[in-house]
């Protein structure tokens, strides 16, 4: 099988997310890293790219230089990953999509709803493969949960409880650390801090597993460290289009929690629970029945869960392999095979609309507001 050519923007030396992309993209031999603009400092980015084996002619000093260099090549990249700071996602993604490239963008897709709608329209018009890196949806047992909901194994959904909370930004003495401070600075992070950073992963997961979309929400935001402008803790009530009730908590000051991303789905005939810190297991309780642990790698899983299982039962699969599942589905999509679970521009747009709705609600003391992007909203329904 001929490897697809892959390029990366951002994710350079010292990046938190860069290594996961580089491990995930090459895990199945479907992609080869051939181009990169890996740092906003040109010399440092070029040097790091070359240290990864990228030819010096394709180790670029900036994303615009990479765009100019790649679009005129006969062997141009088949996919570009945008792993830069949030405020740059829109311009880079828009430019590469319009130039005819397939794109994977880190979340949040954009900084505003208007930018999100533009990316959605461009992606639709271009016909190119575009995805947002909501990679938690690519864990095998998350796909098992989605398949169980779709198959009616827990009946009509009633309630979803989800959270993404940690305590790694709880030290007020560390509030001026550049790696922390930018997340609560509107100039760099946008209108929301913790909800836009982690909360939208939890909200996307609720929509993904339930196979539904968020219609309206009510939010309460708090900045528990006084020097922060944006929230470091948020609670969001939400309603899905089919009537399911949702509750979401996200925090960065929850001391003792390491990576507290989990979700519970309650239906008329059963309940499910999945946690990112125990990703190999899905907890299933049928109505009036015993709680069961469904293990990754078991023989009787739904097909999508089987397909994305990489190693034998009882062996752990972690975050880089969830990212690898994203890249495997991207490779299939680029090659012409649609993958139902791949997050799209619509997912990115709905997330940004939810962020702005939550900000609006929090400023209005938790009033219920429409959480849908304007291009998808129905004024007669709330």
C-alpha cells in the first residue's frame, strides 16, 4: 500500500499534542511525515523538522511558506494537520482547504461562530476531507457505547452526565506560568477558558454517543483564581434535540483529579459509563440486572469497536492509539471510504456555537439560550 503524504503545522519540540499526532499518524503505516512548519520560530521549526527526518526542502519556516511550497508539487501532501494555537486555526485551515488540501484541525476549530460557519461552508464546497481532532470519540469502547445506543440496547435515552475536570491549574502561585496563563486570557483563548478547552470534549462526547445534537443550554461560570479573566470552572445544563437531558461539569482547579473525563448515559432500559482513565472498559447495567464490565477486545463487541481495537484483550490502549484511530479513518476517507465516526466541520461549528451560548448564558445568570449555530437553528423551536 502506498503511504499517504502527511504534513504538520505546529506541534513542534516541547508541544503537548505534537507527539501524539506523530505517533498516531504513522502507527498503521498509512501516512508518512514529509513536510512541516513546526514552530513559529522559523529556524527552530526547520531544525526540528529535519531532526524528524523531513527533507530540508520541505522543512518550512512558516505555514504560508509551506502552503506555497506544497501546492505546486507533483508529490504534494495528502493531509495537513493544524496543531497551532487556537487563534490561528481559522486562517490556516481556510487557506489549505481553499487550496485543495485535506485537513485535520485541532480543537477548537475556530475562535468564533462566524469563522466556524465559514469553515463549514468551505469544507462542504471543497469536497475535501476535513476533521476536528475530537480523538476521544475514537476509543474502541466509546464506539461500543455509541453502537449500543444506536441498537437500542439501553432504550430511549433519558439523561447524560459528563465531565472533564482536572486540578493542574489550581495553584494560584503558578497562574502567571505562560503555559497556563494563555488559557484564561481572552486575547489568546477567546471568549471562554476551561469550557472551550476541555468542556467541549465532554459536550462533543455526549452528542457523539447519543447520536444527537445540543439544542439549548444553561451555564454557570466561575473564575476561582482572582487574576483570571476567563473561567476555570463551569457547570452546563443542556438539552438535546430528541429530549435527552444533559449535565456537564468541567474544571481545572479540581485538586486530586488528573484527567477526569468520563460520561454516563442513562436510558429507559439500561445505563453505560466510560472513563478516559480506564478506557478499556465500558460499564453496562441493564434495568433490574447486574452491572457488567465490557472489555475492549472481547469477541462479541459491535463491529466499530472491533475495528478500532489494536492489541489483545487485557493489554491497555491509550491516547496515542485513539489519535491513531483518527488517522486510520482519515486515510480511509481520503482513499474514498466514508467513516461514520469521523468528527466533521459541523461538529467543530456546533462546539463553537455551544461555547458562545454558554458564555452568553453565564453572563445572564444561567438563563437558557439557543446553543445551535445560526445556519442550523429553527427559530420556532427551543
